[in-house]
C-alpha cells in the first residue's frame, strides 16, 4: 500500500465523504501534501488512520469471560 494517497481514494476506501477529509485538513488534524507540484492533494494514510478515534469504548462493557476465545 502506498504511504500517500489522494483524498478521493482514501474517502472511497474508507466509505466516507470527501468533505470530511477536507474538514480534517482545514482543522489541521491532517497534513496536506503535494507531490512534484501536481494539483492533487495527497494525505499520509498512516496519519489518517492514527487520527481516527472511537467515540466511546465498548470494550469496558463486554465481559470476555462469557465468550470462547
């Protein structure tokens, strides 16, 4: 997998709207990159994945002792 991908490709792969990624860039949650002066904006996929956090943790509510592992 490439380290840098276009906003459109990341949005399609993650199943989210492009405007969400643009908002993250405007709020400085993500860094926009340009490669060799092309007009397309690329983002670091690892940075994007690290910026995604769960709203609430359900792991505290699940008792794993009740399940076969």
